[in-house]
C-alpha cells in the first residue's frame, strides 16, 4: 500500500544484508528493484563469527568472569565443559558461501583449518581453490565438522534449516555458530541437543525471538555464548554501507546496472 503511493520509485536499497521482512517478488512486479548491503556488512559479520568460534572454544567469557569474581581459572577450567580448544587445524563447515560465508573462509585460512561448505548455488573451481574450501553435502559437512557456522538469508526454505536431525548428525564435541538469523535454527531442538550432549556448545548472535527472552534456558547454559545481534555492527561497516547505497542510487537514477540485487531462492 505504501509503495503504490511512490510510482516513480526504482530502487529499495537496504542498509543491511537481511530482507526477510520484505515481499521482494511483489516489489519487483511493481518495477522496484531490491538490493541489500551484504558486501558492506560481510567483514563485520565474518569477524564476529570467527570471534564466536574462539570465545566458545577458549571459554573466554567464563575466563573473564573468573578474573572479575576472584575465582581466577576456576569457571573456565572446571565443570562438565572445562576444556579449552584451539581453532587452528580444526575442521569448519560453512553453510552458505555468499558474501559473508566466503569472507569467513578467507579469515579461517590464517588458522589453517580444513574448511568445508554447502550451498544450493554452484561456485567455480577457481573460487573454491582461492578460498581453500571443499564443497560437500550437508550431511557430510555435519558429520565431519568440529565447528558448524551458518550464513544464509532467512526465507521459508531456511527457516528451521538446523533442527533435531541436523544437530543429531553433528559430532558430540562440535560447536554451532549462528550470526545470520535466529529462526534458521530450531531453538528448542538446539537447547535439547546442548542438554543431551549431542553437541558440545554454541555461539549465537541471534535467537528466534529478539531481544532474547530473559527466561530462555540458553542464558543459563555454561556451554553457550550469546551476543545481542551485533555481528554486523562496526563503524567501518556503516561507512561502507552508506557509500554503497548512494552509489547504487546513482546507478538507479542513471539507468545503470544495479549491484547486489536480492536473490530470492525459494
């Protein structure tokens, strides 16, 4: 209804990567292109995802708590989850090798990981070689990975993408990382998997309901780290997103080819 009042509109330019609240096909039927800002946000989200891998494996939040409370190493080095792990040399599975997933792969090269990926799209062998990634089925990725990190847009096909079956297929000492959208994982299934030892831990920047409810069991789990949907936040990202948005607006006004149109894969 709002868009019908703007008949001259050519472009809806997003400052973020997500587009799950927009009816993109309907907008395109109206002659309005929809572009997101995934390239601008990719570095910030990728760095946050790798940070989550380090935080949950090194139990850094518990270690900081120990220093502040005077209990020193005790919170990090004791209890059921009191083992510290290195990221270097681990096997990491990336679900979704778009702008953000591919940036994660580049960052992981410094940690000498074995990096697997799964995506519904085909990527050239040259890019796979450049990123040092190997394409595998989702089942193989879940079976082999020490860390599973998900980087897909939220849509009807990705809602609940990681559920009871997928968590059961992961290693019992594996970690799950989600910095994209909360509904991509089935939260009740994730909580069950964490409680029953099907997976070892999780690092989440997103939850099914946001702000994260204070009564969620996740907040009381010693093997879970939660951050408040800030993976895409950085001053550099804001600057890049603004520049990209204005450049794309100029392309729209001049009849040029727009960059980063949203891909609706459902």
